[in-house]
C-alpha cells in the first residue's frame, strides 16, 4: 500500500478521545489539547502528527484552529503543521 502525501488539506484538529484500552470512562481530560490528525481516504484510524494518539478521526468533531490560540494546541502537532504549511507555500 502506498501512503498518500501529508498535506494541510488532510489534517484535522481534534481532541484526543479516551479509549477502552487506556481509560474505561471515555472521558477527555479537561487539560487535553487539540491534536492534528492525518486523515487518509482508505484508512479508518488516523495518527496525530506528534504520534502520541490514534483515533477514528471521521467519528469526532473537528476544531477550527483559526479561532484557537496556539498555546492551547499540542506543541509538537502545531510545529509539524507550521512546517508543513510553510513547505506547501514555498512549493507554490
């Protein structure tokens, strides 16, 4: 299987959801920050750019990061997203 190229168009920002494997409550901690998940057409599970979380990104609500201060986002995901965005702008 050839994996698609990561672009800012297949990135969604979401809160990481609790899972049965890690937490039987399904509770999202109040201090949780939104993470950038890479969504591919042929995959159900998406990984975050920081590689800390995996979840079915198609099942949860997306967050518009234009309305969020960057200090409230995952720092690793945000830095990876900025690099990706800058790379895409330089390739235009």
